[in-house]
């Protein structure tokens, strides 16, 4: 049995919370990993705040809707929340199939499952920290400042060296909105949610070998207006993922195509047939399957192409 948070979510205090390698400041909505700031948009940060505040309890999707948008605001809530959860899992390097931090409770909501340590007192901002260091220990401040300069010079030198030895930028994989070809408009949200889950899984498996684009407006155009050449040019994408959801009796058939740009040649295709009794579970499982098959093939092609002579790599 899961313990559920039944009441409306209340604003968090000014406490900080530690879990794993991360620290979250409830007042500023800043997430840090071993002291390094992790970029997080406002709405995913607000979802994280709510989940941490009720760690160990199931926070329903409806409660999160009221927290993010209020009871009277109309938005595409399901897709918006799916996007927020995907962004959080990417920021936390979490795996939806074997989660460390955020567990999906099918047909209920989400549960923050990692041990959380509350730290009283607000985090010091930059000015307060410098002033305190200056008053308390000038020598430590000078040493820290000197070390910072050394690190900055080393990073600059390393970056310049990388520029001299790298002739190609990190490839971009663009994920196009999955097409609902079932004729049932009720499955539009399922198709969109599956697309968002694929973006999240590919990002989690990228290991810095490629970048993922999934939220650009050009990727959300209807199929009859889609232009892969324009996607390649505007996003500098080297690969594109196209998806289809088709009716197959009592099941749906899901096809995902990995295509190399600009020549638009197929690299790989994933096909799977599923029952839709648990749509969220199907989204998670199929997205994991697609990413697990596409990611290594993108990496292999990147390695193969980078090994070609400079004159043949374009």
C-alpha cells in the first residue's frame, strides 16, 4: 500500500533538502549536484518541490495540476506534466524503469522514493558567501579565488585544444511528434506522451555523445506539413526519430524510425504491438525499448563517421 497525500499541496518553507548527490533549495527552486547548479525550468522545479515536500507519499496528478496551474486554468495538463516529469528525470539522471528518485504509480501519480534530509536555514547566495568569507577568513578567500583562476585557465586551454582537434559538433537527434494513425482522437495524448517519453529516455542514454531536440515548434507540425530537410537545416539535426501509432484490432502497433539526415536514409526501425490497459506503463516501456535500440546505433554511426578522413566526413 502506498501512503497518499490527499490534501492540496501547500507552499514549501525556506528549507533546503539533500538527497543522493543533490541539494534542492525550496526558496529559490535551485537544484545542485555536488554543488554544481543543474538547469531546471520553473514548472519542473515546482513539481520537484512538491514531490520532495511529500517524500514517501503518492502525490496525485490532480494535486500537481492544481499546484502548477490552479483549479480554473485550462491547459493540456497531461502533456505538460509528462514533460515536467521527463525533464526532472533527465536532470536527476533517473531511470523510469528502475527509479532512484521518482517512481510512477500507474493511474495515481508520482512518489519521491529517495531518502531526504532537511537542512534548516537558507542557503547563502554569492554576495553573502563572499562577505562572510572576507570577514571570517581572508586567506581562504584568496586561495579559493586563485584556485578559481587556475581552473578557469585550465578549462580555457582544454576548450581551445578541443576546438583544434574536433572538426564536428555534437550530433543532434530530433524527435518528431508521433503520428496518431488509429483514427481515434482519444489517443492523441497517448501519442504525445509517448513522444515525450522517448525524448526523456534518449536524453538519459546519450552519455554526452549526442544531444536531443524534442520541443521545437517545427517538430510539432502535422505530418502533411512536415519537411525533414527543413528540420535538418533549422535544428542542425543529424538524425530524426519518426513515430506512428496504428490500430491493430484490440491492440496498437507502434513504429519508430531512426533516420539519418540530410539524405533521409533509414538506420533502424522498432516495431511493437501492445494492449493499452495501462497507457502510462506502455509509454514508459516502449520509450525505453526505442531508446535502448536507437541510442547505441547513433553512437556507432558517430564513431564510424568520426573515424573517416576529414575530406570524407561531410
